[in-house]
C-alpha cells in the first residue's frame, strides 16, 4: 500500500473524518446554533461508526486479502443473525437455519477467499435455495411454506451473497495493478465503500434542503426523490473527481459508477426500511450503541457491491472465466 | 433441564415429552439428594476458567443484549425468576450476570438431566454450582424449597423458573407455588424478575443444535411478598412483573 494514490486516498478520508468530527464536537458544545440537537447527535454517532468502519477496514487490509474476506464473512454472519432474528420463523425452519448459518455462509466465504467466482456466483442463489426448500419441506411443517423459505433466502442473498462481492473486489485481476500488488484492488474496495457512505449522507442532506416529494411515505419518512437525484449527482461528481483511485475507471466511467452506486444504496436502504417497518422496529441491533445494527450500516453496501463488481469486470474487460 | 421450584406430587401435571426424556431407568430412585460439589471453599482455577469460557461462549452464541430496567446488579441475596423457553435459559441468565455476582449465583436444575454423564455432572456441580433437584421423588416434608434455602445459606443467590416447564406457545404460563414459599420463608431475599426473549428460537424444544440468533435478557426491579398477600395474588403479580419486561 506504499503507493502515492493509496496514501492520498486514505489521507483524504482521514482528513475529512477529522474535520467532520471537529465540526460535530463544536456543534455539540454549542447547542444555540439553531440546529436540531437530535440531528447533531445522529451526525456524531454516524461519525463514530465511520471511524470504527475505517479502523477495522484498514486493519483487515493491512493483514491481507484473506483477513479482509474473513472480516466481511463475520459481518455477513452478524447481519444475517440480525435479519433472521427480526423475521418470524417457525420451528420447522430450525434445522435449515442451522445449516444456513454454520455451513452455507462459511463455505461461501471460503469460495470467495479461494477466488472461485465460477462456483460462488451460483452457490448461494441456487444450491442454498434448493437446500432450504427441501430441508424445510422435510421438516414437515407446510404452513406458509413459500413465505418462510423466501425469508431465509432473502436474508442469505442480501446479507451474505451480495455483501461478499465487496471483498471479492480484492480478487479481480485488474490490468496495471501488477506494480503495486493488490493496492489497486484495495482502493477499489475503499472507493466503493466511500461512495456508498457519501451517497447516504448526500441523500440526507439533499432531502433536508430540497426534499418535497417522498418516495414512499409509508416506508421511509426522509427519503425523497430530490434527495435521491441530488445524492446520485453528487456521488457521480465525487466518483469522477476520485477516478484516479479506482484502477480501471476513466473519469466518465467512474461518474456512471458513482451514479449507479448511489441508486443501489438508496434501494438497499428502502428495502431494509420496508422490512423494519413491517416488523415495527427502528434498528436492527445494538452492537454499537446508538448506531442501529450492523445491517443498518451495511444495507446500502449490500445492494451496491454486486453491481459495482460487475461494472468493474465489464470496464476492465474481465469476463467470467 | 431446569425445573420449577416445587413441583409437588399433587400439582404435577406431567409434561409428557419433558418427563419421558428425563426419566432414565439407570437412575436409582434416590432419596432427596444431597447436593454434591457446592463450591464451599471456592471453585478451583480450572473450574473458574471453564466458567468464564462457558459464560463467554453462551453470550456469543445467544448474542444476548442485557438490560437492567429500573434495577442494578448487586451481590445481595436474590432469587432471579424467569420465563422458561429453552434449555439454555439458566446458562444464559447465569452468564449475563457480572462475574462477581455469577460466582455467588446458583441455578436450580433437574438432577435427572444434569447428573447424567461425567461432563454434564462436572459442569453442573463444579462450574455452574447448580442446585440439583430430584423431581422424580419429591417428599412432602422435604420440599425442594427447603433444600434450596439450606443450600444457599445466607450468601448465595438462585436462578429459578417458576413456570415449571418450557412453554411451547411462547406465552408465559401460570407460576407454580414454590416462588411464594421461598418468599414467605425468606422475606429478606430480593425477588428479581427476568424476561428472556428469543432464546426459544436459538434452541427450541427437542432440538440439540443451536441457531445463533440474537436474544435479549431483561432484569426488572426486585419485588417482595407483601404482608398478608395471598398466594395466588402474589404469584400473579410476579408473573406480571416478568411480562412487563417484555415491552
């Protein structure tokens, strides 16, 4: 990671985080600025989450690709835990769930670590789905059968399958990264996460400034069409400015990637909001106090990661083997 | 298997699955058992380490978030009473207590289950320091309540499940009378309601492999037997205090 681009990217993010933290602390100390104290509090909590995210990511990368895959595997496991905890299951699902947690999820990440794209791209969506269907059927409880199996499958696809495309970025053979082995891939992953988080923020900012029309008032009370458009545009702009960080992208390609990532992140947030609304909860868990659950933090990444992965493949001209 | 305080012979409405799995023909028909182990001179380092490891494992596996609602952890003598949903209940409550309190808190468990096999017996006697109650042979004059009170002396606390057996529906059932007699005989002990949420999905009845979902353990404010309070009123009040923690 000793090349100038990686250092520039990391230094830039650290500077931004430090500045934002300073602003956040200033606003916290001066509650008379006419700003909503709850919003300031949310902002500070988010910042804390980002610091944690940044630190963990840097540590994992420093330890190598396998460690990063393992880290994302643990995050997936935890997110799936939160997902299934919130979805009502019946006793007949128990054995299927056991295999989902202790066999399919770990095995999938082993395949990702081994860079077996040909297998891991179908392992969960096809084989795990077939297994869950059959296992629940064999358990003998047919009540709301399709509904129950669909819940488990949705959890697997969103929390495990989709998220695993983020660490899979580290395995992509990108032309021109031979000089600094792996650094380009790491920047790619960092680029994705940065864009997703930035899009989340911009969505909030634009919604607050210009937001008029809610996308779906029953699902989310702060996601507006204006926010979505504003966030997609600003993320495209940021991506174009940072194009040098993501190896195979030209500026205009990076802009498109940023635009798409913002929209996918939005889709992820909406999806998770819908599930949470249905279950009548606000957040998924309590791992980091005040920061919702793991799933609340990664929902946008889950949705954006596979699309970003395949766009990178397409642009770099890497076909499936 | 954890059992309720006083399943007297009369009130014992045997829950068939539970009982069938627990009555082992190999068990000799014992008198009211003497409790072995008991940690009178403190647990050995090995048992302490095993206790710490198990507590950590239980917390990771059951992913419990622990809430103290209008209540504080304390080393005073207490009876923690909880709804019963899973085999893991006692271990998870035990491990969600701070270590200093864990060391003086003894789960009440069924002898027929926990004294079978070397590992289980070692865990129950040496690590959890459980009070094992023989529920196949309960004497009128030697009730489990007396045994428990004798065992805890004036320093230890208890974990009990007054419902008697693990509920199937998820509803919290009627409490058996043991809790009342405990409160009556030792009015100085704090009775702390505990609500266990979601643990029945981690390890449901009849399953032996856990699914690592997230559970929630809530401790409520202590209550005592009021002067002149009738048995049924008290038991209902205790039951409501557990339900109130559900939110």
